[in-house]
C-alpha cells in the first residue's frame, strides 16, 4: 500500500481491510501506525543487510566489494522508495547505533564495516561506515527528490567512493 500510494495513505483501518483482520486484531499486534512502520523498517533493514552482504561477498577485491555494495544500496533506495522511507525518513521508535539496536540494523551496519575495514587505513572504521552510509543516503534522497542533475549518478558515486578508498592509503 505504501509503495503504491505513499505512507500518508496507510491507515490502520485500510491496513486491517487489506489483510482481512479487524482493527482490534491489528491493534493487538501493533500499538498503531507508528509501530507498523517501525516493524516494516526493521524487516526492511534485514532485507537490505542481505542485499549488501550478497554484493560485498560476491567480489574478491575490497574496492570492488565496496562499489558493488554502494550500487546495491542505491538500487534498493530507488526500487523500494516507501520501504526506504520507513527505514530512514519516517520517525520511528527504534534505537539506532547502539548495542540495543535490533539485529537487522546491526547486520546492515556491519556490512558497511566489513566492506570498509580493509580500506580504512588508520581511520576509525565505524565512523567511516557512518559517513559512507550517510553519504549514500544523501545521494539516494537527493536523487529521488530530483535535487541533483540527471544522468550524473555514476559519476557522483565514483567520486565519493574514490575519495573514501583513497583516504585510507
């Protein structure tokens, strides 16, 4: 529903009708729409972690693994915009960046750490992972909002990754 019509169209009433449950049954599983979005976000992080892992482990050279992973991330953001919004744009009550974060969030972040570890040089690999992830998020969000020049996505990604890779040398 969110992929077709956007998150603003998702209501507990419409969702209950779609899954053929009554609203009280839906509320017995989720406190409301925010809890539903949070559950979708956590599930989406698991899906993203799997895609990143597949991209990373399918390459032998660390530079190639990072490039494949970054491309997979941007493809995911472009192909699953409502899911991406649930994960990174919507306000959700999910802890990020701590040991208390749900496992799928830690796994997705761990893929960035794994890809960047051999390229980090003397840099803190977790900070490098946060900056890399944040940069990819910025590119994905700006491109989706048509805030960047069309047709330059590959050049932007190459420039970003070249800088990240060269910084560890």
